[in-house]
C-alpha cells in the first residue's frame, strides 16, 4: 500500500461494526464476532495471581494479520517536522540507551460484550488486560535526536499490519499529542519480560504508552512521523471514540478508566464457569489499575456489603496493584464484587458505561459463587 492509503481519510463507519452497517444488537453472538474472538486472546482471570503476565497469557488484540517481519531487514523511519530524518536498524536501536517499564495494558473494548445492546466487534468480557515489563529505547530520546520542530502538534505511529476496516484500506496507525510522546516513560520496546517480543506482541518493535488504552501502543512499528496538523487516519478519527450514536462525532479514547478484577475463588464448572467453593476461610484477591491516577482503594462486595481490601505496593506508576481480603464463606450462593477508586476520585460504576463503540466499560465485576 502507498503512504496515501495508510493515512486515508475516514468514511464515517465505526470501529464497532463487524461488517458495514452493523450496529449494536441484543441478539446472540454472530459468526463475525466468534471469528474475532477466535483470532484474539484474553487473559485468564486466574493469571491475576501473577505480578507479571507471561506473554502467552497476556491479552492480544490484532486488527488485521500478524506481519511476518525479518528483524535483520527491518528498519524504523523517523520523519516529518524534525530537524533531521532518521532511519534506524534494530542493531542501531539496541545500542541506544534503554529503559524497562512495568505497564498494565488494557484493550479499550474490554467489557464490550457485557453492554446491552451489544456493540458489534471483538466481544471481550473483562479479561482484555495484562501486565508486562517492556524494555526498549525511550521515544523522547529518539525524538530528541531527530529534533522536533516548534510547530509540531502530534506524532504518528504506523505499523506494518494492513487491512480494510469500515471500507477504508489502511495500515494501522495512531497518533499521540507531542506532550504525551515526550513523556520519559513512553518506550519503543523490543523485549517483553526480558525476552524477544513474540510475533503477536509486535515483533520486532512496538510502541508502549503507559496509562493509555492498548490501541495507542502500536505494534510492528515501521514509521514515526512528526506532524504539524492533527492526524485524521481511520483508527484515530473514526475508531476508538466515545459516541452516543453512529452520527455522533464523539470524543477520542485515551487513558484507561479505573478498574479492578478478582481471581474467581474455588473451582469452575467446565461449561458454565460457575464457581464452586468449600465453606470456610478463603483469601479473595485481585488487581486494580487506572491510567488517570494511582489506585487509592479497593472495596470488595459480598452480597451487596462493601468491605475495604488491603492494597500492596504497585510495581510502577502504570502497573496494576494487588489487593486482598480474607472471607469466611458460608454455605449458599453468594455474589462477590470488587470496585476500585483512583487518585482523581473516580470509582468504578455499578452499571454499564454504554456507548456506541463499546469503549471503556469499566463496570464492576460480579462473580457468583456456590459454597457447598
């Protein structure tokens, strides 16, 4: 595809559409949604016990096909409103200063399938999340080498993955405001948890933007362009927006809304995944995170009664925080919940955050447990 097709103007279709014209539905999952669900990958909730998510358990959302790239032939272009354009090989990047950042990434559509009516796209339940240690070159360091011009407003990141969405052929591309791109913790990562990036996680190089929903962390990165006008590519202008309706221009999705999740206690029924637990003491546990501010508290709901949980220290400014609460399980059916609050005062809602594309639904998780 040409560079023009990568940055083609949007046509008005929404990311939520599994096919042109498809809107929210109250019907059963469609074949298109099942295809997306089979291609993408959620994190099993029992993995919340781990401080760091192994790559094979970390969530994956891939819009198009996973590119088959040769790191030896690959190079990164930095161009646009800069004093000097750069073209860098992987060998050159690995000689630059490196940082390691622990980051919780969450898909912006996490929780979409719980909405009613249900937007038609990847049918996440609540497991579209994971936390990893990302190592690579600080983006600000490379932008400093290139010399960002004073009239620059955004930085556009384009991946090697290409396809058609909403009738628009394009490479996956997103932009960040200059102030976000120059943050010290935004990293061009070439390792995940100390090992080479797996193909599904963006090999050989990806962007990681701490605190933002995962759509900002462009994978299979090929080019970085500093621009003097706002980027209007499909994934920026049409997809990933909070809309009230198909005709609403909406506002862009950016930082992760506060959320907590619980490790479902006991053991599951194979088909229904309903939980079965023996009576007696049990330690309820989970993780909480937010892209807006530090998590300051987690409450655990037991049949509607909310109790404060114990919080561990976070692994980093944008990594999840472990919480625990001892509970004595009495025989019967119980509904367990958890809700987090962050430093801005934001708390998870008990009801759905409905919007046309199904973005940022951070409603409180509920787990039904049968104690017998």
